[in-house]
């Protein structure tokens, strides 16, 4: 895989042409920034920027003003190749809070092992209704903390689209959901992306995470996507790299609390 070419394709197809994940969402494109906006529960923030030393501070200030009327937190998604090089410091000075750094990993679908079923005591079930979405939310809440109910609601909307723009799977041990993950299917691009893959602590190191990756990769491959992308935590990165994912960059969510402060 030509890493630089794939990174350029990701930048052009995903960062510069984002698709809002909520029915009320929209995308705004300007010369220096591209933002995705949701008035409801969907993701809101800056997905791409083209800045330099001379204009970075004024553009950051303009974005803070642009989002001030939302009265809630929003995100500036920074990638390690973004310019200027001190953009993270400028964002922090403007009131943003950096979240943990993640690795931007990409794999070519043809190189991924798609046949990785879980052990016999575990069953993978596609999320197709509210009951499945509730199970996914329960797993996400326990594994990652916080309230993931908005994720479940958004997922159901996206599954119902024709064609669907997302899919999800829950791993069950008997009547207990033990792991879950989602895959975003970006229409008109070469990329599908993995989100939320997490396993309850008691079930880790048993191949469940690997089976969730293979299941979602199979769904994306069947839809014709060439690449699978994931923003990986330090915990999942080594597992994914052993499966064939390659790190192309790092990415850091910078969160602004909202308002003009």
C-alpha cells in the first residue's frame, strides 16, 4: 500500500467531503476550513483546515464565533500533518482541550483476514433494530464510560437509509452482550471506517475484538469499499497492526466547551 497516496485520498475523500451523520446535519465549506454541523445530537466541528502562521489565529477565532450559538461542546479534529506545526498550541491557547492522541490506521481490504469467527460460546449478531442498538449502547457505556444513547439513535437512522451508511454488530455470550462495534460506510468514497470496537474486560484476550473487526470488514468489502480506516487507541493499535493495518498519521480531538469563552 502506498501510504502517502492513501493518506492523500483519505484527506480528499473523507476530511474534505464529510457527510453529516444526523438528519438535521449540514456541511459548510470555506476557503480555509470545512465544518460539519448538527443542531441535534450528531457530531459537530471542523473536519479539515488549510492554515498558516499568518492566518491561523484569526481563523480559529472566527470558528469559535461561528459555533458560539450552539451553546454546547464541539470538536476541531486535528491531524499530525496539519499546518501550521504549532496549531495544537494555538488551539489550546484559544480554549480547546486536547483529548488522547489516536493513531490513524488504514488497511487495504484485500489484505485483511475476513474469516475470524469467534469461539463457539460467542455469537455475533448484526444490529437491525432498537433492541440491538440498546445492547450496543450498553456495551459502549460500560467499556468507554459516558452516555452513548445518542450513538444508538443515530445508528438506527443510518441503518434505515437506502443504501445504509452504517452497520453494527454485537457479540453475545448467552443473553449477555459482551462486545460491540460499528462501521461507517462512506458513499462515493474508497473508505469505510471502524468505530466503537470495545469488549467487556472479562472477555478480552479471547479473540472477540478480532472477530468484530473481521465481521465489519466483511460487510464493507461486500459493499465494494477498498480501504478500512480506524482512529485507534493505544490499546487497539497493536491488535489492528497485527491484522495488517498501517499507521499513516495521528489524530487528536480538540474540544471547545461552546460559547465564546
